[in-house]
């Protein structure tokens, strides 16, 4: 049975191009190995009415890149998706910039994607839609007469009801989401927020996380996403010999290295991270000259003002710390505003003594899992992880910190940098064991199995 996977972002057609964001990176191996068809936006826009689709083989399956409508794409992507839904879902209501025109564009693009998917309608297929760009897609597909199972998975957090209410179109959005058969979340907390909205706003009572809306059942379930641990570990081992990694190792000259790798996004807590490193040099002056932070901040959504302002803020903070704390032969923070291949990142993670992953709010955060998988089992590094990343549910043996508490992050960093090898190994083994229970292929297969079950006759609930 073929699954048609849909997301806005798909991997770039350029060979060895860096993967942008957790979603595309996570879906690539899962889709490739499961033989699914993966449909998403191409990097071209089209002004024609009929969808232009380019299909290319991908492992056992295929990738289909759709030229999105020029008239609406910007307002859909930079407008509604990333200046309303993204900030709202990350509880940054102060950054919501809402306009009816953007919402109209969002609806148009969802309807356009539904029409594009008709190309892949053949008996036996189910649709699995990913992320906040396509909340309305199932509703649009149903309007086109699709009766196959349609699932949705949210890679970001789902906010508490109160915050969801700040999205002007919340009612229309959530009602449309109930056209999905299965709605998957990263954590139980996200599911609880959504269920609370259903109960208090729509007066819906669920039984075993299944709700009946307009006579149809909708099932909610948490499916925490993971990584292929073994694959990533092998990639890190192989990468160690690469020139880029050798250069990094040589350049730190035996000092300790902490690493942060994030899209340049306000949800990632980068200013607080820099402040925490600064504070660490105050409370542990012996760290001056003996550690570096390598912070890779990958440019993201660069046309959106909130992202441009964040970039300015981080540059200033980094410049201030380096100027004040650094020395002629030592730069405390190496700040790189560019992306790297997954292979290079795997190698960087292995070299680093500490992985600093301190988002203010994050659906899962796969960098945390990749950092752990990349470690040398005999001499593993330490993960310092925000308790507000979904990954903290599985990686509870990391040094967990509250990213709003600068002092606590600074102390967590010192704890990590000075941890004994016995404790490092113990924590690392515990995290590896947990990660193996949440492997990527299991995530994909479990979700699809539940989705396929959704429209079996036994589950259909008869309307009163
Ligand atoms: C997050 C989102 C993804 C998105 C990625 C990169 O991981 O959950 O849906 O693709 O960020 O963002 P971008 O806007 O570049 O696709």
C-alpha cells in the first residue's frame, strides 16, 4: 500500500545539499526506506492554473516537487504559516502578524496542494500530511471526494488553548483539522492541549483519544519522532577523518568544545544561550581560555522581520562577549551563519565535549538526538538540554535546564564540562537505550499502521 507523504519543505534536488530543518531531514530516510511518494513545494513558482509536478525516484519510492502558485506562495509561507501559525504554536503571540489576505493565500495554497495530490490518487493510497503549513489540506481533499485515510502529524508543539485562541482563525482551522482521521503529536502535552481545545471550545468529549465530529471519528495520538541511531553513529565515525573535522579538532588545541546547531529561529533560545555562556565565564573564570562554543546558526526565513531582528541581536551579543571576554589567542564563541551537510555536522558533534540544545520551545529537536548518537561510546560528550524540547521526554538523562534561567544554563554547562567520565558514560548509555526505543522507522511504521486502521469499517461511528 503506497503512502503519499506531504510537506511544504522537501529535500533539495541538489546532491549533498544541507538539509534544512528537522522535518525534511527526518522524513528523508523514512520515506526512502518505506517506498512512499513524498510531495512538497519545488523551488519554483508557477502562474498557471494546473499544478506542474516533477517526479524523481527516491530509494524505493519517489519525490514529487510541485511548483507552487506565484500569486499566493509568499503570503502563505512567510505570511500565514510563519508569521501567524509558527509564532502561535511556539507561544510567541507577541510575534503574530495576522492579515486576512495572508489567510486567504494560506487557504488557496492548501486547496492547490489538494488538487495537486489528485495526481497520486490510486486505489490503496493513504495520505500523510506534515506540519502546520497544511492544517486545511484534509478538508480540501474531502471536498474533492477523497475518502481514503488522511493523517496529519504536527512537528511543532501545539499551544495551550488560551494561546490558540489568539490565532484569529482558530475556530475554522481546528474544525478543518478534524477532517483528518488521525492527528499525531510529538508529545502527550501537545495532545492534551489540542484535546483541551476540543473540549472547551467545541464541546467534544473523547473516548480513548477518539473524538466524533460531524459523525466521523478523529483519533489523536502522540508519536515521538526519533532518528536512525545506528546510521547516524556510523556517519559520525566515518566523518571523523574528513578534512573539515580534522581542521576543527586541530584548531581547538586541546581546549574543550561545546557545540550548538540551530536554525536561526527565535524558538531556539539563542540569545539566552549566549548570555548563559557569558555568565559561565563570570562564575567559572577558569573556563576563560579553556573552552569554545561553536555556534552554527543556519539562516532561516530571512525575509521575515522577526528573523532579521534576531540575527542582529545574536550578532551583537556574540560580538560583545568575544570583545569583552576573548583574548589575542582565544575567541570564546565561534559563530557561523551558514549551513553544513549532515555528514559534517555528525563529525562536529563527535568532536564536541558538550552539545548545547536550549530551545525555549521545540516540538522534538532532533539535533539533541543526533548529538547523542554521534558520540564516541568510550568517551562520550554531555548533552545539556532544555526541558521545553520534546526530546527531553526521552533524553531525561541529559543535563536538563530551564532555558529562561540563564544562571541554571551556565551552571549546567559547567557541570557538563567538568563531568567525570563514569557519569558521562552512564548518562550516555541511558540515553542511547531510550533512543533505540524511539527509532525513526518504528515511528513511520507505527503511524502508518494506526492510519490504515482508521477507515476500517469497525471504527466507523454512525451519526445519530
Ligand atoms: C521546522 C518545521 C518544518 C520546517 C523546518 C525548516 O522544523 O517544523 O516544517 O520545514 O522548520 O523551516 P523552513 O521554513 O525552512 O521549511
